[in-house]
C-alpha cells in the first residue's frame, strides 16, 4: 500500500474544494482507493491530502499527473497558493 501525501496553502476553501471535486474521476481512474482531506485547526488556508493506492507505481504516476496537468496551470488549480509539497509514502509494518 502506498500513500500520496500532499500539503499546500490555499487562497479559499470553497474554490479549492470545487477544483478538487472536479477531478474525482481522475483520482478514481488513477487507482485512488481512499482519500482523506484535512485542514489544520490554526491554518484555515492550508490543506493536507492523503490518497491511498495499491502500488507505488500508481502513486508516482498520479503525482506526475498532478505536477504536469493540474498544478502547472492556475486554470486547473485556482485556489493553489504556492508550491505543493508532495511525497509518496509507504506503510511500514512493525
């Protein structure tokens, strides 16, 4: 199991959420099994997203899709305020 962990500032939650929702099919088609969106209590203009995939390859491919097709254009990421910090994480079973 791999997780794509994404954090970034936003300008407006409603605008960001509308853009995020518009790419729901892209997430499903990329193999997202579970998605969690969080916002820090003390930072209303900051978003943390975790997307779970069955393989590292799917997570890395979706990260590349985001960098190339979404985050590169203000039209497809209207509330993005800065550069996202994104990492593919792997679960360690102890």
